[in-house]
C-alpha cells in the first residue's frame, strides 16, 4: 500500500468480513473520502484484486453512533466468522447482514434510551449474536427469529428479556 492508501475492513452481505484497499484515500482531493465513515452503512462497489478488494465507488446511507457498546458488538460479530468462510460459500447470506444491521439499531436504541438496565440488555444482545451465528454454522441449535426480526425499540427489548434464559443455556452449551 502506498502512503495515501487506506485499508478498510467491511462486512458485506455477499462476502462476509472483507478487507478493501481505497487507493489515494488520504489525499485532500479524494472523491470517495467524504462518503466513508467509521461504523456506517454504505453501498459500495468493489473489484476483486489478487489479495484485497479495491474500492471503486461508495454511497453513504447512514452512520451509527460511535459508541463503545456498538464497537464491542461489531468486534464480537466479526470474530464469529472464519477467515476462509468466503472461499467456500458462494451463497449470498443477506439474513446475517440484515440481522447485524437490526442489532446495531437496537444497540443504539438501548444506549440512547433512559433504561436502567442498559448494560444487561447490551450483554443479552451480544450473547444473542453469538448464539445466532453459531447456530447457523451448526455449532448449536438454530434460534427461531421469525417474530424478532419484525420488532424494534421497546417490543424488541421485551423479546430479548423473554428469550434471556434460552439464550444463556445455548451460550453455556457453546462453552462460554
């Protein structure tokens, strides 16, 4: 990489966690620089290179708040994917991508709310993503999310509270 290039880590609905090189990104007149923000949702165009994807276009959709809880959640979510996963699976898994976006919005709701048990709710959301992804990967039973994916705000928080004991039992089975 050259001095003005940047390496961006992104989660893609088609490829999972990917590394993208943005050439000349740090130059003051870079066209794409204003549209890339940390912890944001972007519609991007990339081309596959030898080692990395290369960024060719970006359209910023919205940014999440840069809260510590959100960063922790995204790091947990990233750690659940295997580095070689995209080499073996060509299927587009938009369900995982949509779930991560849904849970990020939930975390923002919890952080900005005046709820007294914020830390507890954030812990349940982190446990949920671990159990959900590991269930899809076959390490534990899959969780039924048909009702959950339609909920937002207070009803979603109530769903997490209701599922807490089930999530904890799966979490313990996984050895955490």
